[in-house]
């Protein structure tokens, strides 16, 4: 049986933190995705989900400095889960996206960054 761990997101960038590790640039940013539906009363509801992305610059990709708060992005990669113990000693799970590609979407023009 073939296994598959793939996720695709299209949304808006929230917070972004750039960091240099060795000679490579790393970016940790959040992406907000919206899901719209109508509740049982027929009222429109928009559900926003925030996703954590951990990207590393490499393989001749465009500059990670181009990603700004509010940018529209398309992210394709895999989901990674990590367990840790919180300050209150309870076990918690942290989920993040490890991207293979990040595409900036600017005014219907796409700029692709490959990881």
C-alpha cells in the first residue's frame, strides 16, 4: 500500500518570522484559510483556520523576504505533528506544514518558490 502525506493550502499570510540558520534562510509563518457555509438558520458563517508553515530557502527559490503579512499564498507540502509537554505538564500536539512549494499570488500573477 502506498502512503500519502500531502496538504495544499491557499490563503493569506498572518505573522511571519525570518531567521538565518547557518547559511540558509528559514521562515515561520501562518496562513489563514476560510471555509464559508450557511448554518441551520440560513445565516452565512465564515470559519477561519490558522496553519503553521515552516519553510527553508533552497534549491534556487525566490527570496523568502517577498512573503509579507497579508500576502496571498499557495502552499503545497506535507503535514508534520509533534508532541510536547506544556507548562501545565499536559501533553499537547503541534501541527505544522513543511512545504515543497510556496507560490506567492499577486494580482492574478503567480510567482513560484520551490523548496
